[in-house]
């Protein structure tokens, strides 16, 4: 495993992080034992950055992570855990007209952090993030007051924000503000917009970038086809509508021309694309099952050539889809 500096924190985090939304629920049938085995396997292979959120199953993923941490209490290598505070309104994406005093009031941010600490069974959280964002919160600093207080109390070590879906521009002034150590953003072969401005500003200001959705909710693994049937408890059954499934195939097929002996799968191509950019600290694929773990963890072993990266530019795809929880907002 290779490691990169997480922004100004100076922490050396593994280039492949462990995304835990699936551990919390909403992606099909839960298998807690398998999820824990996958997390143990990730740590055994040199991974050291775990990204979770209180909103992942109302703290269920945090509870499982806490169990794994206790089972590995003798491990001397650092393990970094990041969580997130949901907006009190429970609305995603955040709407600009909703003030920070309603989305992230001071007492709410503190309460959620205390709950996460308890679920994880730790005294200090390495990174606490806001789970949604709007640009106007640069002037409405209730959230920053709360996170600063928690940092002063030793309950968190670093501050971050996970910005709204497909809205990287909203993170630019935030990166320039000096208030956060990290920004989490959707970034993948189909969504390359963050490179245009956000990544440049983040590098200039020492802000670590954490790409989420490197597989575009599974589309970039090549495993989703018009015949795919989603589990009733998988939220993607509402996202991947029939017409979208057909579009996915049309955009996935050309990517297969990039596969070779060194990069034999679309999943590896997707991860390696994310890792090519120097602004990226750690990519966050979901890995709740062991079957894809070892392959994903080999992604840093090969660097895509500049020629391949340039060719992949043509596959940026502004599909304009919205998530089920965003419709009507």
C-alpha cells in the first residue's frame, strides 16, 4: 500500500480508503460478520483510513467499526477514522435558503459528535466532517464554532466537509478559507469537474481531497447492466431507472478498450484514474464484501500513463441525474 499526506494534517493515509456506507445499510441485505471481515482484511493489507457517518444506518457502521478497532487494540500502526454530522434538517442536498443555524446548530454538531464517539468507542475522532454543504455557510459559522470547540476539547483532531452531490464549485471558497483540513467530493471518470477549479485551490491551500463514488454507485465496475435486479433494500433500485441502465452500457463499453494485463478490470481503471491526480489524498470505494477487497487494494500498484489519463478525459459524462433523495428539492 502507498500512502499520501492528508492535506495540512500531515497524516500519512493509505491511497485506498474504506468507505462504510454499505456497512450501515441501504445497499441490500446486511451481513455484519462479512463487513467486519472485509474491514479486518483492509487493515491487514495496509489500509489505515476509514470513512463513515452517523447517517450510515443511524450509527450502525460506526458500531461495527468500533468492534473491529477493539478487536485490533494491540495494533501499533495508526488507524484514522473519519465520520460525518448529518444536517439537522435531514435534507440532502442542503438548500441555500436554509441557514446554518438550522442545518448545523452548535448543540446539534456537538451532540452528533458525542454520539459518534460513543458508537465508535473512542475518546477522539480523527476527522469530523459535515455531511452536506452550501457555499453560503462560509459566512454562517455556527458549524465552525461547534467543530472548533470540539477540537479544543480534544474530541476531534481535524475538520472537513463532504460537499453536495455534483457541486464541486461550492467547495472552492471553503478550501480558500483555511477552516477545513479536508473536502470530500464526487470524483470519477464520469465526473471530472472537480479538477477544473476545486483541486487546484485545494492544493494551493493544503486541503486534502477525498474522492467518493469512484465507481459511480457501481456503474464503473461494469457489473450493472439492463438486466440487473436490485435487492428491495438497495436504494439504487430507484436511482438506476431502465433508461439509465441503457445509458450506462453505452458509456461503459468504450472504457473496455483501456483494459490490459496491468489493469484488467474497470474497477481498477476507475480507482487508478482517481489516484492519478496529486490533489487526491485517499479514494473511498465501498468495500463491505471481501470478494473485491484484494483487487481494489492493488490499485496503487500501477500508475496510469499520461496518455491514458488524457484519453479518459473524453469520457467525462454530464448525465444530469439526481439522487432519489434530491428529487423535488
